């Protein structure tokens, strides 16, 4: 049974995402798996993390006992100060996002559709939702990478033909990296590029709610 | 008026707040929160305040100070407008009051809130934003296309009061901040009839390098000096 096979863990997803970040690029990380990405930046590569809390060029998370109360990321975690940081206010922070100055954002998702629509701010019957800055990032970042588990807690596909949860942005997702696969969103639909070790293309398709085209170069998950 | 901005206490700076007032509250995830002002406001005899803040709820070790959740718990607030009511799963007093029908909550994307406030502060009639096009945040709003991209008209926000936190003020109300505790201070200070800044210290004119001033004093009407756990030292 496909359901019982081992899947990649959250750190491995984050590691795979980190390989997508351009050297010298400005990158915004969402909450959850995306937060882990900053720990896996390719050696020799320099990525400038943007946090809508108001800091550019965020350092890694602060060590216990060395927290600076005035230096946090968007998830409220303490950061280490690093040379070359810049602080800014919230309107400027979102001008950077909306104005197309951020190269990549990495976000979690409840659903991604065949057309690259993103739903990640509200689950029906769960309060008022958590829009935060997700809608601004979906609308403004040059590339939107979704980092998530391939299926939900009931093992239902999170990659679907049409999103049934409230939409964050239409056609904004460029790449989906899950615990089973790497899938590119193209004008022609979803293209399966990489599959987790031990998994077959057919098994990934069976847990995906939209038709996947299989890349001619499909390969094992690249770390 | 550029004079007489320093008030002896948070209570006196808030003495003319009124029922139904719209109040902007600075701070992000517990950082840069005007704790002394919020605590004083919770003791004022007012009700039905509308609180606009982002996000309302601090988390973890930053939540020790007085925050919007505690202001809401005091029963002064009937409506909150925010991008993030609470971190998922927190089940704070905010969510409890909302479920009980005591608190109205309006969710607004964070960058939309920022631009609506900036439009309010800058005297603009509104702004067209790409955020939310084709989503439920577009419902009931005018839309237009710019370079083939649909944008949604968002209206300015002007508030009665803004409560912000900065590190240092001079007597004329010029403010500097510390770290990313700056967050909402500069934009909220512009968008209210009366902006009250809680600062760690007040200096004489000349005590701040004008090249480093982030919020010019024209946006700041009242200042109180009060120390605390967050928002600069």
C-alpha cells in the first residue's frame, strides 16, 4: 500500500527548496516548513531573506540566551543580527513584495490547483482564517514556491483540479515541493519533475488530485 | 502644534478617548507594542472601540507584556480589524469572544492594510491593489485593469487615535525606533487624528540626529515615556 511507504520529512523538503533559491536573490519565507529553509542555503551561495516584520537580510535564528527582543522574523522567532541588515516599516515591507522586488517566496498551502491557484489562508469551519501577508506575497513575488506535505491528514490530495478552499491567489504558484515529489506549474498544467526515493510516478499520481504530465527528464528527488 | 506634546502619564494622554473610537495599535508579533498605553486604555471608562492592528496576538515569550488580547479581555473593544487574529491554534480570548458573538472581526490582507493606512495618512482617495483580485476580498469593490492585471480599489483608513511604540522621542515628537520593532509605527502615526507615542526616553531638541529620524514630529501629537520589555531600550 502506497500509504504505508516512508515519505520525506519536513527538513528534507526544506533542503530541496533551498536548492531553488538564486544566489544573491531576495527571498521571503512563510511560516511552517518554509521557515526551515533558511537553515539549508547552499554553501557558497548568498540569499537575502526578507521578513515582513521589517528586516532585510535576516540572519539565522538566535541561539537560546542570545535573543534580541527587537529582532524577529515574521513568525515571531528571534534572529541573529548579521552585517548588512536593513530595517523598514510595514508599508515599505509590503511595497517591496507588491512592487516585484522579491525574487522568491516560499509558502505553505492547503491546496494548489492544476492552474497554479493557491489556497492557504482559510480552512472552512476554522475561525476567520489567517491571511497575514500571504495574499500580498502571492500577488507580488516573482516566483511562488509551495512547500508542503503531498496529502492532508486524511491522506487526501492537496494538489487538486480546482481549489475548494478560499483562494489566496490565482495562477501564482510556480513550483510545488512536497514529501513525495517536485512538480512545476506551467501554462500547460502540472509537470512531474522529481519523485521521492522508493516511490513510482504512478504512486505519486494516485495521491494527486490533478493530472500530472511526466517530464521527459523525470528523476529521483535531487538533494 | 509642535509644542506641549509630552504628557505625564498614559492615562492623561488618553483622557479624551471616547466610545466607538477607531484606534490603531502598533506592533507585530509582540514587538513594538505600546504596552503602557494599552494597559491605561483598558482602565478607561470607554466601550465599543474598534482596534486595528497586525497581528493582534503575540506568541511565546514575547506575550508577557500588555497586548491587544488583554485590551479585548477588558471589554473595551467591540471590533478588531487585522490580518491575523491569532496564531493558529492559540485559542486566545480574541477567538473566544468572537465565537461568543462579543467581538466582530474583519480580516484584511496585511499589505492591503498597510496601503489603506498609508493612503489615509497621505490624503489619497484610495489605492488600486493587485492583492485579492478574483478572491473573496474583491467582493463588492470596484476593479480596474492596469497593464492586463486586475486591481481592486481599496479605500483609505483614517483613525481617531494611533498608539505606537518607539525607542526615543525629542520634545517636538520626532521618533526613532529600534530594530524591526519599527513595523507599523511610521505608517500608523500618519493615519490618525491623534497619534500617541510610547517611548523609552524623551530628549531635548537636538538630541536626535535628524538624518536618523524615522517618524517626523508632525505626525506625533502626544508622547509618554514608559519603559518596558519590548520595543527598544
